[in-house]
C-alpha cells in the first residue's frame, strides 16, 4: 500500500473534521504556510532593502490580507475594489501599489484621492496623469520589457504582443511625457508572467529596468513583479527563490552603485504566497464507469476552480476518505453542464459515493476566480490559524443569487 505524502490535517486540525463541520465544497487555507512563504522570500532577498507587495488578486479574503500584513508584507492591487479591500484589512494607502490595466481615468483619480501610488500602464494614462497632477503626485511606470516568460501563453504578460505596460521601445516617448509634465517618477516596474521557473528571466527583466532607470533621477524603487512558480505535484520543480534572490540582489546592488543611490527592490508574489496554503475539499456525488473511463463527479466544478479548464493547470487531488488505500484511475469532473474536468487520468485511493476529495494548490486564483455559473453557490472559506479552524467566508445561500436581480411585474 503506498504511503501518501498528502496531508490529512493542517496544524493538527483534520481536513475531514473541517469538511464535516463546515460542509463541502470548502476552501481551506493554512495561515502558517503563508507566513513561512513570506519568511522564505525575506531570507532569499536579505542582502537588499526588500519590499514584498502581495498581488492580492490571487486571494483577497480580508483575513488573508491581515495575515500578510502581520508578516510584514505590503500589497499590489489591480482594481479600486482591491484597494478598498486592502484598506479594510488595515493597510495604509502608503502600503498599497495600484497596478491597473486600461481602467477609466476616474478610477485612477479615486486611487490618488485615497493616497495610493499608481503604476502608469500606458502613454495615454501618463498624459492624463500629467495633465491632472503634474509633479505633485509621485508615480511608477510599468514597462513592457518584451520578454517571453511564464508557464504558458495565457499567463505570459511581458512579451511584445502583450497589452500590459509601456513598450521599452517607446522609452523616448515616455521621457517626452515625463518632461512635458515634469512627472515625478519614483519607481519602474515589470511583471512578465506567472510560473516563471528560470531565475535568469528575472535577471533579464532586471537588466531592462537597470538600463531604463538611468533616465529617471528620482527613483526610490525598482519593482520586479511576481510570477514565482510553485510545486504542483511531487517532483515538480519550483522557482529557486534563493537563486533568484542571490543573482538579482547582486545585479541590483551593482546597479545602485552606478545609479549613485540605494533603492528599494520590490517583488509582487501572488501564487508563491498563497497557492500551496490552499485546499479545495469536495464530496464525491457519483462514480460513473463508462466503456473507456471511470469518472468521479463531485459537488464543485469550474465555477469554483477554473484553473484546470482555463490554463490547463494541474491540481493534485487525493481521496481524503481513503488516502492510503488501493488506487484506481479516474477523471475527476465537476457538476457544471459543460465539460469541466478538474483532474484527468489520476490514480487515487478507490472512491465511493460520499468520499471527500481534496485538491491541492487551491489558494491562488481559486476562490478569487470563482463564479455563480449554473446558478451554483460559491463555497465557504476556512482559515486554519493557531491550531484552530475559523470560518472566514460563509457559504453563499440561495437568496444571494437573487439579491441584485430586479424582478419586474410582468
Ligand atoms: C498577477 C500579478 C502578479 C502576481 O503573479 P503571480 O504569478 O501570482 O505571482 C504580480 N504583479 C502583477 C502586476 C500582477 O498582475
């Protein structure tokens, strides 16, 4: 009988007891894992003045944000709503960076009024910003360094055909606008993708930043973005953040010497902080044998975990109710009326109706991308912290689905 590496408990709290107490489907997060990931990054970049700006879009529950703050990290928000959630969690405006993509200028103004720094993502936004604020409000510029990076095309955002940032080839245009409005540019930013395995890619991006930076005398920081890859299955490589820290810090220190001033080095991890902390627990509704395959149908689907269908993401799955039993091969599928394969061709402990199955790496882009498709309710969220399971979001109820519908008398 194989002995499983998969956890049956978090901080001594059994996942089975959480499933019974809070029901399924349920997202469960290990608070300690998030803290330890932050500590790992601090160690990896201990040679430089580091700021960790958690990319909140990965998982925005206020309690998670509070833990991130408690561990000494700050945040990167991509919408005005994320900014407000971060403030709700106790972050001050000065601790929030706003990195929008193609938003209405009214939203940028709202962020500025709240006191949040804006990461300028287009020439057009630079002009609007300059016209409105001149040099009175410091800002950052998001550069597109034209680097192909990341696990696949959908999560590659710094290449020449990407909508994000301002092309490094337009540096001259950038400088014209900076001069025209006397903009106070205090940071330069890149973010090239997600699931970036190779440490050299971060250095490559860094070199683009270093070169551009010599044109900006007021810099306080360079922001290298996020995208560190985590482990999805046993033996799967993850970004060696210590190697990234070592080579990027060294190059950064050399750059600072040339620049003539010590700057801060910012990074924006999303997945790295929360992916492995999260589990999605579901219940098996049906085991269906077909001539070719055996399906396990569960009480969840792409409405709760869209990554397998959207990004071909791999989420390890195991049968919590039969963790070390004899294994069989299954396709684990959702209950959505659309093909929603959550896990394909997986060997897990033999499943019967009513068993609890657990998906790993569900912390990042799991709940935050969940929807009500098929008029299904979104799951509860539970945080395990200091050895106790705490409900941090109630399971939705039927009336939530109708809350914003305006029902006409017809
Ligand atoms: C999404 C995003 C990140 C985080 O990416 P991960 O792959 O989750 O680390 C960082 N910075 C920006 C601007 C982002 O949009």
